[in-house]
């Protein structure tokens, strides 16, 4: 996979983070709240690692 494709895919994942935050605000989420929190934590970890690897490629 070339760098540009990777950057585009990471940007797409990053754009979906807001949807998880909106989902987390739903009062009827129940035990899925744990899964959404976990997904957000893992997404943040991956985005941080990507930024360390390609510091100028994505904001």
C-alpha cells in the first residue's frame, strides 16, 4: 500500500470518530457503551501512532 492511500484511509477513520462520540451520548446504549469507549481508545491510540510515524501527513 502506498503512503497516499494509507493517509486517505486514516483520514477516513479519523472522520468516523465523531460518529462514535455521538453514539456514546445516546442514553439507551447500555452495555455497548463499554465497546464504544474501547473503540474510541483504540482509534485514538492508532491515530497517535500514525502521527508519530508520519508527523506531517495528517492533522
